[in-house]
C-alpha cells in the first residue's frame, strides 16, 4: 500500500497543471525538500472520486517502479481532507518545458 504517513509542511506553489498543483514541501522527519503533487478529489461525487483515485493509483504504481538517476524519485502518497498528495523528489530548476 502506497498510503504511508509522511509528516510534512507545505511551502510555496511551484507549478500547476490540468489535474492539480505542485507545491514545495519539507519532510519534517528528514529535513528533505519535496515536490508535492496535490489533486483535489471530487468530494461531492463519490463515483468520480473513486475513478480519480484509481487513475492516480495507476500513476503511482508506475512511479514506484521507476529507478533512474534522471527520473525524480517517488516517496509516498497520502490522502488528507479530500486532497491526494503525491510526494516526489524535488528537482530545482523549473519545468522541463522551460528548457526546450
């Protein structure tokens, strides 16, 4: 199960996309900076929320298997207050699209 508790503190917004936003986070246990992908689940539509969770579980399953120096590491996932948080390695420097 990828839903393990990560004690963290939310920082500033570092990006946004079609499915949510990414903010800087601080792992309170290790002091490590994190990128936290946050997706708000449809709290008023249980069926849509279930579909959203299934979709992101598939994404997490892929991220969990990836292990390469050029791919950000996956640390875990939590659900807090109808918000899915996906904890990833923070890679400073901005979006790859800004480099193209």
